[in-house]
C-alpha cells in the first residue's frame, strides 16, 4: 500500500527472508484502512528478541520495551518497532501481565489484544489477516472487544478509557456488550495511575466527537474526578484543556492530585474563572485578562461564547495589567508617606482603579493618585 512507509516493507522482507513470519499490526494499519495517515509502525513477528537483534545486526537498534521484547530498528532514518508474538499470564494488578513469554503463534498473540480493529495485521504482500472480524467492525464503525469484554477490562482497566477515546478519535460507536461492560467495570479504574487517566481523558477531549463519546460514559469519568454533564459545547474547543475547564467549571477538583503540571493547574484555574465572567462587563473582562495566560484566556472566551472579542480586547487592552506592570515603584510609594507594609495595599488599590478604567498606568497619573490615597 502506497500509504505505508517503504521501511515497513523492508523490515517485513528481511524477517521473511530469514524464515520468520512478520506482519504490520495495530493502529497504523487500522488508520491506513480508514484512509488516514499512518505513523508509529509496529511489526509483530515469530522471531524472538535475540533473533530480531541477529537479523538486524547491521542496523542501529534500540531497546524500546525489554519486558515485551520490543526492538526498535532504524531503517532509512525511520524507527520501526518490532515485537515478538507473545503470551501474557494473569493480570493481578488489572494493568500489567504478571509474566510475558514468547510464542510462534500469531493467533495467540492477536487474541490477547484489546479491540478487533486493533488486531488486524498485514503481510509484505498487502494481504490482510483478520482473525476477529475487525474489517467488518471497521466498515460498520464499531469498537468491540476481542472475546469477553469483562475479561479484557479486568486484564487492563485502562482499556475502558481507551475504548471511549477511540470512539472520540474515530467517531465510531461502541458495541452493546462492550459498552455495558465499560460501565459495569468502571471501578477497575482505581487500579490505573492518575497520569494514565489524565492522558486518556485529554486525548478523548482532543477529538471532534468528544461529546458523543463522553456523554454516555460520564459516570465512568466520575470515578476519578468531578465533572459536569457534558454538552455539545465541548466540541467547540481547539485545546483539550479548554474542554476540560468547560467540563469542570462548576466542580471542585484538585488537578495536582490528578497529576496535571503546575502550569496546567494554573491555566485551568484561570480558565474556570473565565467561565464565570460576563465578558460584556468591562471590569470582569479586563480583570480576567490581566494574566500571564492572557492569550489562552482570550481564545477560551471566544470559543466558549462563540464570539469574536478581538475588537473589545484591542479597545481595553491598555487596562489589562498585573501588579508587576504598574509604572510606579515601591520606593516611590514610600516617598509619598506610606510604610513598607502598606505598599502592596496601595498597589492593589491602583490596580483596581486601572481595571475599572478610572486610572491610566502612567507614572505621573499613578503618583498623583497615590498622594490622594488614605489608608
């Protein structure tokens, strides 16, 4: 297939020439079959890790996942990941297999995977192997677990969120039994790290079908965060953090506990505050945009209200300042008769007057105003 990198075919041919089975598998093939651009190519093979290293001994190799035997091979400046067919033992932590072993059976390798659309594979001659009805599910735009959904989710609870993310990403629907088990198995998410839950939620919110995907499964996400009932407005946002702020603006959440970075937490705090202002109120508009996140907040307000605020911003921009932007120093305030402990109080008064458009951020005007302040 012309949409697939030639490096993939090179890897498949080399493995076949050494008498090993080899197939392109997973998301890249799924995306190509859907007419999308492929990336992050994964090869599955009957060769074990030592055999892979021997076959590609004259290429640059990378140990990508030792536990799973994955080896990265550099071909024409592109890294292709090669993983042996493998078996997995019990998942006692509901996330990782207790033991991984290698097999020469393609069937055994594929049946441990999550969804039928991710278990398709292709050989070097573009022949598709479809052992679980993945092609039909692609054509019918359905996400379906391989085998019993409850077993798949008990093996790895993250698959619950991955199913919803694929629904958003591909604009598919989730097959009835799989959908029911997503809800009934939702408590398995307690075994999943906050980082992985955060990552999957943001990925889900990134795609245009976010509302369609989240709405039926809102109680699943409420197992790890407070979240409003979504509406179609979340499809308006260009940034998944914007959509998250919209989803949580009436709820209390400790975003640090959910492993968002300090910068993300501060941005979310500002965006949530912006959700509650009347943008037609000059003082509220100026105050919320007096922030280091000014550009993001303005974009959020435009997407939240579906309205262009650029002209309004341009008109009021000179009043959108922070304390550090005041064109008067602490020593100048002290020289006007205030103590060092009163400086911050005076600056707050000046800033409030500027935000109310009652004062310009001009040294002479500020100095004159300070002289009129009585504490």
